[in-house]
C-alpha cells in the first residue's frame, strides 16, 4: 500500500490534492477579504475565540472517551455521544431538584459538585451496562459487527431517553454564582461560565494524564492497549481493565455533559449527536488513541469552528456563515483523514490497524 | 456454577427474573405499554401493550427453564414460574410507585393510565396480586413450552405469532377485502363486529389451530413434496416455475386496485425504501463498505428533479423540464456524487469510513438547509410545486399510478443487482469485503471496484430520491436526515447483509410495518436500535442470509468446538 502510493501518483491522489489546494485557497482568500473589510472588532474576535476555547474544552473531554476506548478495543464507541447526553440529562434533574428545594442557592458550590457527581455516576453506570451487554459478547467478531452494534446502541439509548423523559427541550436552571462576566483590560471581558468550563476541563484532563501515567490501573490500561494477550499473561485482568477504561471515559463525558449544559442551558434527547461527532473529529484530529492528541484536537476544533465560519466565509459574501460551522468541522475531518490520517500527534492508525 | 445436577439454581432464577423485570419496567416507562394499549390483538381481551409484557414474562420463563442444569423436568418449570413471578413483582413495585408518587415531572410516561393497565383496572392492592398471579401463570406456560419437543414448539410459536400478526393487521385486512361479497361474512366472524378492533376470541383460536396444525403437517410432509417436485421432468418443472412467476406478475399488476389508496401509499413508501436498500446492499452488503451518508444521494436525486422540473419560479434557475428528462440527469448526478465522495474515502476502512460518510451526509443536509444555497435550492423552505410526471398521456399524480413507477424502478434495481452479484464485478466486491489486502494481491483494482460500488449504490438511491420528489411534490431538507440512512442500514442488516431477498424482507418488516402500525412510529428508532444490537449478537447474518456471508460470520463458532476437542 505504502510503496504503491509513493511509486506513482494516480489520478485519485491528484484529485484530492486539487480539492485540498482549492479549499486552502478558499480559506486564505476568505480570511484576507474578511480582515480587509474589517467588519468585526478585536473584542468580537476575542469573544469568539474564548467561546471556541470553552466549547473546545468540552469536545476534548468527550474526545478522551473515544480515544481511550479506541486505544484499547480498536473500535469507535458510537454510543459515547449518548453517554454524554445521559450525564447531562440526569445532571439536569439533580440541578432542578436542588434548585427547587432551595439547596442550590444556599450551597452553590456543594450543589455544583453534586450535579457533577450525579452526571458522572450516571454516565459511568450506563457505560458499564453498554460494555457488558452490547460489546463484550462481540470480542473477536468481524469488525463491522461491533460497529453496527454501537450504532444500534446509540439509537437505542437516544430514543430510550426520549421515551423516558419526553421530547420537549428542557431549560437548565440558572445558577447565580456562575452568571455574569469578569472584566479584563479595556473592553475585553470573559463570561464566568467560560472560565469555569475551561478550568474544569483542564483540571480533569490533568487528572487523566496523571492517572494514566502513574497509577497501577493506568499502567495496566496502557499495557492492554499495547497487546491484550500479553497483558493477560502478565496477570492483568483484561476485562476489568476494559470496564475501567469505559468508566473513565464515561465519567469525563458525564462531566462534559454538565459543562455543556452550563454553557448552552438546554437539555434534549438528541443533544449528544453533534458534540459526539465533533468530539470524534477532535480525537481523529489529534491522533486517535492518544489522549494528549484528543485534548489538543478538541481545543483546536473548538476554536477553528468558532472563528472559522466568520473568518473564512464572511468575506466571501456567504450569507449567515455560522449555519455552515458543522460543514467546516466535517470538511476538516475529511481533510485530516486524507492528508494526515495520523492526526497531529498520533500514529498511523486509520490504515494500518483499521 | 458450583451447583450440581438436578438442584435448583436460585441465583440464576432470581437474576433472570430481575433482568426480565427491568426490561419490563423499561418497556412500560418509555411509554410503549401505554401507547400500544390502544390497539387490540384479541378484541376486548388482549391489547398489544399487554402482549408486549406477556411476551417479556414468557421469554423470562422460557430462559429460566432453559438455564436449569437438567432443563427439561420439574426444576425447569419451577424456575420458569418463579422467574416470571419475580418479573411480575418488579412490575407491581413499579405500579405501586407510580400510583403512590407523581413521577411525571421526570418520567413522562409514569401516568395513572399505566397503573390502570398494569393492575387490570382493579386499583393498587388487588390488581397487584392479579398481576403476580398472571406472571406466574405465564411463567408456567413458558416452562411448558420449553419442555415441548422442537417440532411442536415451532408450530405453537408460529401459530401465536400469526394470531398477533392478523390481530395487528385486522384493519387493513378488513378494508382491503371488504369489496368481496362472500368474504365479508367470514371476516365479520373472525374479527368481530363494530368498533372493536382485533380478532374475536373464536377467530383467534381458529387462526392459532389452523396455523399450528398446518405448520406441523407441512413440516412432516415438506420433504415428500420437494422430492415430488424434483422428480418431475425438467420441462414441467420449468413450466411450473413460470406459472409461479406469472401469478406473481398478475398479483403485482392488480395489487393497487385491491389495496386501495391508503395501502398503496404504504406500499409505495416501502418500495422506495426497498429501492434504497438494494443500493445500499451493494455498498455495504456486497462490498463491505459501511456507508452512513447514503441519504446524501437520495437528497441529490430528489433535489435535482426538484430544481429541474419546478415551475413556481421562486428559485434563481428556471428549467421547467419534464420529469422523464430530469430523471436520467438526477441519477447521473447521484452517480457523479457517489464517485466524488468515494474518492476521498478510498483509503479508509471500517470505522473511519462510517464516520466520514456520515459527515458527508450531514454536509449535504446542512448545505441544503443553509441560506447560502437558498436562492438555488430553496433553503429550509425546500422546493415546492414539483409537477407530477406524465406517461403515455396518463398523469401520474396519485399513489396508484405512482406505484407502477416504483415497481418498475424496483424491478430494474433488482435485476441489476442480481446480475451484478453473479458477475465478475460482484465477485470482486465480495473479495473486497472478505479481505481488502488479499483482494488486491489477487489483482483486483481496488480503486475501480470501490468506486463502482459507491456509484451503483448512489444510482439506486438517486433513483429513489427522484421518485420521492414527484411522490411528495415538495421536498424539504428535513426529509434527508441521518435517520433515513440508519433506517436503510437497519433494513438490510435485519434482512441479511448481501442478500437480495433479505432487502425485501427487511423492507417489509422495517419500512412497511411501521407505516401500517402508526403507534410504532414513535418507537421506530428505539426498536431499530435494539434490533441492531440483538441481531448482531444472535443472528448477525440476518433473517434471510446469503450463504457465504453466513459462513464467514460463523467461522469462529465452527472452529471453537474443534479447539475444545483438541
């Protein structure tokens, strides 16, 4: 395969290079025109960037779940987006319950911690069930089989939540402490919630890195992702480690769900789909199987997606460019997979092991 | 595990009962019991919602019986009864909780109506005992069914499912056969009169006995009939087969006249799904390329026809073409799109392919929805005023005429996929599915083979989309959501990946049934999701499998016993 590509350039590669060059020209030209027109102030760009950073942190947290599971099982856990949604959903019930009881107003910090714990527990329990019921019986099946199962599980969970909790959009309660903005220099300011999201995500990612690097479970996880059977010979309980990986990824997704709700303040049964795909894009962008890559990819995608539509398309005279932000994200996914399937930090996986 | 033979395994029984109970609670709380309760299977006696619960109890009992060390015999039956009773206890706890506390703030379906259904309208304390009693009785039935010999069990199962099917479809059967004088009396007796919907009790019993006995008879005599058929000389065998085709042809021609407007409409939408299924079957089933953005080509087909034939003048371009002129253009554009979207994913496999194609599907939908392309394709308002086509002076503007267009399309697609399957290209596709690297080593041109798969699949989908455009007369971006791709995927997986008859089976089950039973519509994707998960574990080859694919999927199992021997 490799040598085949090097030996001669075929027309399909040529086609892709042309498409890539055209897109690059579009981006550069669009950016130039937008900046030249100067419709947007520095403050606006700054706001967009910070928003992108916050959104990217959430993507990064979800992406970690994809990457961890992929690293060990070599499968895309399609249902991960629904695990994210479940955390957000149950966290919402905890939040409204405490809000109504007046607990949230008296002990806001404790309340927020409880919301996080509820969400993370829910997601973790769901992930354990998912792994046990849907994925474990399929170890060693042909590749398409677990993938289809994961797609099925994703829809099953999504519509189970729809059935259980209804179809309406539920508005997340407003928590007073995290409202408002913090002034910086000049006209620049940051919303409090964005600071919280970025800080919380950074903390959790730091925790994850330490966990994977230095704990016994973390070492075992790395061993299992190297080679399952050798790890088993070394006395590692592979199934238990896989379950723990799912729990770890799901807890991060649950926490991401709460942060996402803090930002967008709306809960629905289908809220997981788009962030899930974005997070997967982020994981691929950073190099799937590589936690550091997932974080980097998430942040990059968040900012790219927030600035991109306005920056690239506005100058070209495209009406309502923000509508096309998902198109930009998906196009980036495709382009990354074509021109650098390893992602920013990863090894060459999409071809070699896929 | 430490239990020896003949002892009763309490732990497993309890476990199964609880699992069954949780499944039951889930079914009740997602609202299926409540929603399906409106439709009766046996009029006034047994609703579909109850059937669902009874089935859960029955399966719980059956599994409990089969779990026992010496499954057949008393411990099995006791275990079945206990497990199903536990199931009923869990359900009654649910009923009590729902009755006691108002949970509707959170669980929207925990309604008083649910309690009413669960307690046989007897109120909480009394009804709960009845519920537990009923659970134990059904468990007993499950245990007994487990003891029966295979042959009889199959006949019983078939009889019961036939009763369920006829009960569900009674409305349709009555409507479509009402025209025939003699039949209506028999129907009246079988389905009961007036407003009650479902089989009458006597009708249900008769259906059950006839089907079960018929199945038993057929099973004992089938080898003989087959042998008889094979003994016939070549010539008369062929003429018998042609007679079969002839009857099928007549049925297809006269179907819309018999079915009436509404049912023809159902057949039409099923037909469009089958058409798409045949296309995706080539991509996923033959070539093994999991494409989740299949709806993109459907959209391209529909939008091309929409733009080219539209006459309202709201769009910038104004073609006003004839449908028959626009159709080939639409299909060619879909093929072109199939190739263009296929090139980037040539080097990707499995998971990556799925995600990227999904991304393509979403890109197309978002572009169709955006203000950016609104002047040319209508944005979120879509394209209205797509004129109905004319064929030899006949205006194709109602389901009954459109039916023939769809049937013609389906037969064309069927013919093409059948011929392709057995061709050199078809064998290349299958080689690709089994192992890409080996296929390449065998001299198969991966690029051409993959692109041809994408292109053929896209052509069928584009055709289906074009017909959809004239069927609806208007197209909106919302008709092209990811869910369509998932629907089609579920359809070919349930039917059997790579199996052409499987597409029809899957289409009837997953596209036809939900159209008929509107209660299902809400739970369509829930059921599909569960179906995909269960199918992949129990029967990954589908209901009507293709021989090679089945062998491939069961390879591991075939090897295992051999290993165990060694």
